[in-house]
């Protein structure tokens, strides 16, 4: 049996960041009918339902994301883990991650989470530059990330990640370098760095549309990517996915499950699931979600059964993002052209695999389109 | 007691309304069945039988002198491209009513048709219409008309086709001033074809004016230009419904039906005679229609190609001047190279294809017909930039036109400037009145097929009118400008232009394409070149980033669907060498230079 991952979505935030279009709600946005306090009970109720559908199967990773999971408090989070343990055999070396905002944790909470079985923690630092954090409407202050990473290390977490966002309007190359210095000073073993995407329907999207702030520039983002991809490997963290760098052995196994097209079960409002070529997702709004699980009914909203061709497309599109790449089956001819254009690694190609070069990582969509040609 | 006449008028100067009044005044349409623009609307409203427009209508008229006359009102196409058709309609008449809006004055096309009528020795009856309008200035425009024709302002009739005022007086003038037709009733039959219309139910309906002899039903007839013999299935007159008759005699106007299915077998200007003991000499003036303006027509959706072919085949049945042949463009796919009489003809065809056949089309920049003398003495006719020789040529000849522009005098400066830019030579200039000027220019046809008319209208706030006729050719320093994408020429953008304008064309196209073509993995130079010499260059910088930063569990379905959509979109991409160009880019680049409606 392939390893199973469980994702738990906590749809709450203290405040809405200007760039964020995730399925998350502040206290004001949430509306009546559902409460943040006690929401973990609904999540646990869905875990109970899922266990019935899934049967006993070893769980190798758990990822609690959001939103801001730590807003629920440490004990409810541990309660969720306990519920998972009740129903599923957890692998002895299971990776259990939770996301956290630097300004939503303290030492005590970290100790409780670690004691409750969380092995990995991911902090959303985004940037060390105050004016960048202001554009992103983040509430924490520079320096906090380094501090909380230190606490987490003292609490005994096995792995610590810091998230960065680059290409924010107003950010300079030096701002990014300063952020990277901060990350290295925090001495974490994993970094995720994402080019800012301005989504429609976000506050930042409206500001860009009105011309108040410029849209992120692709060429600038490419330059920044190069800075990141020069800095982190030099500090012992090579890339293992387009936007992820880690010390060897510190790669996020849960996320690798997504890119390797493994099975996972999503718990929580709007959470997506995948099991052997079938994808489905839950209703998005916490109120509807809570009402559904309270009645013992699956909160599934909709789904799709993938065709063979769609599965192949997904396997390529996901797998090629990773450093191990994908096996080249019948796309050798197209791959050859990509090697020539400097998008695919020639050594890997010689071994029958498609592995992106740095240039290829920046132009991944082109590679995927070329390799999925009819 | 026959009087054959036509009405020469600018669009909207009231020709149809005047025809309505004549139908009523002569009693061929009673009050109850009368409706506005009776003749024009007939073809739309009738679902069966012959679809007639107002090609020719027979009006029995009892004049004040007590004599019964037969008036034949013959329609003339009013368009600048159809000078030849107009001249054949005029040749079927002895007189013409020159109808001018009393609030507008004469327009260039009317003036051109007037000159044609005078060349055909027609009796002209000048008439000012719309005298009921508050804005009418009959005295002023009577003076203008009198100046043009060389008559006294007092000779100009003043009518209101709308109220009927003056229409009776006009009919009396037609009877008294226009001479009766003269012909030899005993000679072999000769009839002039002045129009030929395809009808779904009856096949081609041919309109003729009998000059000599008699065309009798159940006879066999010969088309003298081709010698083709046809059985006459029906002969008749239109009054205003088609009415079969035994035959048509000298001076009479009517229709013939032979069962042929294509107007090319019954051509305007041709002479019809009896198959047995027919005439030996045709009536003069027959010409094959000759296309002068060429353009590629392509369906925007490539799968519409068969529909486009069928639609052209059907249009051709009713349009003897339309020519086309299949053409393949790297950029635009499968389409047709089409030849038209002129700009207007091109617009009409395109509009009918789009409207009546529901097609979305893109047309390449129109070009004219060139005669190229090569160094080795060989001569070459070029209707498409792709046929333009790459090696050095001795001489290139381009068609030229005589253009007549009538405009308010305040705009003379700006219009002269425009004509100057378009390589025009001023032939003359006349003040028709204090405020109105007639300008005559020689212009290369190529210079007016682009956007000349739009420019003229915008520079004169819509007041200028234009007419042109081909007058010959001149040798000119012309070059072919190619547009190269990453070193590969894009056929749809090649153009034959004057050497002095090559740079302007190149700069315009390269700048436009730079905006329209998305960035590629590599840097893409866009060049304009004459032969192997690059005259201008733009660069599309290489795309450096095309990647989705985040792709986790919840992103996968959305991302795959986006990918599937992009793959679908990729089918609309054309490859020019290594460069992927969305078809929309080609369309956008061409549509701003195309002739506007």
C-alpha cells in the first residue's frame, strides 16, 4: 500500500493578508453559525467519517495548514492528531507538520505541540523588509521569525521551515538578500520561496488594478529566483522542488506526496483529496462544512475521476517539479529539443529522465506543454 | 411611344422615393398596395418567383397631351467600382433624370455618372429634390447644377418626392424632352444586356433593352461574346410584377429567362441576338469585367474554410466580376485570393459573406495589379506580393486613377495635403459654388485602396465625396517589404509599396507586432526588409519566467485544467519558424490596416 498523507485545513486567520486568496476567514468574515473556538471538533468529526470510508491504513505524514492553525490553540491541534492516531496506524517515523505565523506562537505552545507529536513546523516569514511586509499586510515584524525558529529548535522540532515571498512591489534585490541572511541566521533546514502572485479578488489585486502599486515583473522575479537559488544551495540547502530548498533529509515528505501523485486525504473546509486517480474536494465555507459533518454527512462538494490521459498529464506536471524529475517514456523526441534549449538536464536525459535545469525551472510551463504535446 | 430613362442620384438623395411616386402617379401600384421604397424592398419580401430589384420597371403613362406612353425606368448601380455596369445601364436609355438633394448639392459619384451619361449622349433632366425640407436651398444648388451642366437655373425642376410636388411636371418633361428610341424593326434582333441577376427559383434573369428587331418567346438566342446558344424559357416585362409577354420589340425593355445558373453566362454589356438569322455585328462597348484590387480572405476559424468556399461559389452566381482562387498562408491557413473591381466591391463581397453566410473573416491588406518588366525583357503580372520578383526588375507599372473629390472649400488645404502624401498629381480644381470645390487628381490606385476614403472623411468631417476611374498606368519605384519574424518571412504581412514609404510601413508593422506577439523562450527579432536588406528592426525580449510558484494538493485540478486550456489555445497558435504566434496577433495586426466599413 502506498503511503497515505492527511491534510487538515484550518480556515481561520487573525487578519486577512493583502495578497491572500486562500480559503480562510477572520472572525468578522466568518459570519454566524460557526465558531472558531470548538471548530476542531468538526474537523475531528470529519476524521471519524473519513476513517469509516478509508479503513485502517498507515498514515505516513500529516500536515496541518491554513489559514493559521495555531489560532486554534495548541491543545485542540494535539486533539486533532490524537483523533488521527485513534483511527489510523501512524508510521513510527511519521512526519507531522503544522504551519504557524511568527506572531501567533509562544514557547509554551511550541512545547505543547512538540510533546503532542508535531515533528515539523513551518513559519510564514515572507520577508525581512518592513516595507515589503507592509505591502503584503503581514502583521509580524522582522526579526520575529528568527526568534521563533530558535524557540522551535529548543522545543525539539526535527525540522523547521521558513516561507519567503519574493517579487513584491517595492522589494529590491538587497531586500531579498537581507531576507535570505535572516533565514540563514535562523538556522532552519528548509526554505520555501514563492514568487508573489497577484490574485484577482484580493486587496492587492485591486490595488494593482487601480494602478496604486505596480504588478510584479516577471524578469525581476526571474532575477530574484536566481539570487535565491545561488544562496541557499551554497548554505547547504539544494533545491528539491521548484520553490523548495532543504538540507538533505529535511525535504517535506508530505509535500513530496503531492508531487509524486501519492494518496492523501484532506480534512476541513475546501480541502482537496486524492486517491488513485480520483480527486474530490469539500464545501468551502466553514458554516456549510460544519453543518454537514455535524449531521454525519460527508462534506464533499464535488470531484472528478481522472482519465488515463489526465493522470499522465498530472504525473508529468507534478513530477517534473521535483529534483528527481520524471521518467521519459514516449516524449523523448520533444525532450531532446528541451535539452537543446537548455531547459532539461542532459545527464538526466541520458538516463531517460526529465529533470529541469534552473532555466527549465523558470520556464516549467513551457516544458510541461512541450512534453504533453498531442 | 416609348421613353427609356434612368435616375442618377447619390445615395439618400431620394431616388427610391421618387420611383415610388412615379409608380403611384402612373397607377401601376394602387394606393392600397403602395409601401415605401416599393421597388427596393421587393426582393426581401417576396419569397417566391423572380426576385426583382428596380432593375427596370415599365410605367404606362397617359400624358397631358392625351397620348399614352410607355416609360421604362432603368436602375443604375450607384457605386464607384461599377462604372462599367453604370455605363451599360446608361447605354440602354435615351435620357437621365439627374436627381440632387436640394439641401446637399451634387456629390462626386453623381457628377461622375452625369459625365458618363453625357458621354452616352443622354438627354439630362436636372431635378432638385427634397424642396420641402427646411434646410433646402434650391436657388443655391440650382445655380450650382446650372453651372455644371451649362443650362439656366430656371430649367431645373424642383420636386419633393416625399410630398409628390412637382412629380407630374417631371413626368411631362420626361415625355417631351427625352427622345424616343430609334432602331430598325426589320433588322436581325439585337438586345443589350444591362443587368443580370441570379434567382434561386428561376436561374439567371437577364435584363435587356432591344435595339433592333424583335426578341420573341420560345426562340433560341445567342450571346454574341461567347456564341453560346440558349433556349428562351420566358420573355416579359416588369410592371412592377414580372409579366410574361410574347416578345420585346425595338426600344422595349424587359427580362429574359433561359435557365442558365450563372451570371457569367449572361454578361452585362453583351448583345443578345436570335440563334437563327441573327445579327453579325454586336452592339459596341462590351468588356470583360476586370478585377483591379486583390486581397486574401481567410476564415478566422480555419474549420470554416469549406463554408467560405461554398459562400463564394454562391456569390459568384450573381457577381460576374468576382474572381477567386485558393491560397494558403503560413500565417492565416487556408483561404482565397480574391479579385475585386475596386474597394467598394471588396467591401460589399466581404460584408455579404459575413452577414449572409455567417462567416468571420480576416482579409489581408488589399493590393492592386502590377505589371513588372524583368531585366530579361519578360513581363509579369503581379496580384500578390508573393509573386513579386526578388531579383532586380527593369520597370514596374502600377494602375492610376483619375479621382474627383467634391468638398467644402474650407477643407481644400488638408485634402490637397492628403493627396500629396498619396503621390497625387493635381489635374484641376473648380469652384462649383462659393463654398464647394471639385478637385481632380491623378492618384496611384494602390494609394487609395488602403485607408484613403477614411482619411478623406475624417479630414472633412464627413463632407467630402469621392469618385475615381481607372485611367491607365505609370511606372513607379516600387519595392516589396517583407516582415521577418526570427528571420522567417510572414507572408500575410508582405506589401508592395513605394520605395519612399517602405520605411514607414516597416516601422509601423514591426512596432505593432512587437506589441502583439507574446514573449518566447528566446529573443525574437522582428525585421522589415527589402530583399535581403533589413530596413528596420524591433526585438521581443526572451521570456524568462513561466512557472507556477505553488503547486500543492488544492492547486492540482485547477492547474491541470489551465494546462488543458492552454493546449487547446495552442491549436490556435501558428508557427512561424520557431516562433509561436497566436492567430489573434495576426488578425489584430491586419485589421487596423484593413479598409474600414
